[in-house]
C-alpha cells in the first residue's frame, strides 16, 4: 500500500472518530435536555431531588467529556506519530531497515573480530606462519 493511501486511510479513520465523538456529544446534550425537562415537570417536592441528581449527572458528563478529550488527544498524538513516521506500512519497512542495519553492524563487528584474529595469527611469528601455510 502506498504512503498516500495510508495517509488517506488515517485521515478517513480520524474523520470517522470525529463523527463518533460528535454523536456522543449530541447524545450527552440530549440527556441534559431530558433531565432539564424532568426538572421542570417534577414539581416542588421532586424538583429538589432532580436538581441533586442532575448536578451529579453534570459532573459525570464533564468527566466523560474530559476523558473523551484525553482519548482524542491520545489518538491524535498516535496518529501524528504515525504520520511523522510515514504510516504503519512504511514504519514496518523502516523497522526492517533498522533491523538490517543492526544485522549489518553485527556482521561488521564479526568481520572486524575475524580480521583481528587473522592479524593475531599473522603476527604469531615464523613458526605459526609456517603452520598456517
């Protein structure tokens, strides 16, 4: 999948997430309106109880909105991170390149150790040279 397709998919996912969040906010607003209507219809005695439960619901709604905002921020950070890294597909590719680089470095170290061993053998004096030949 090309990086442009990945970017489009990421943007499409974010748009869908935004739409879901808007729907949740609309539902919360509808709940608030319903509670307000219950307050107005409740009469003097039950009105006080409705106010108390409504106050608790408002706090809960604020908490939900805060949690929702935190989740949105987290999703946005994750998405920005993916975008900065070129998306999931190319990120795997970069990881493979990094692994290849690590393997190459490891190979270089092994080659270096091997060269050092050969140098040590070559520096071993006439007797060891004759033995190696």
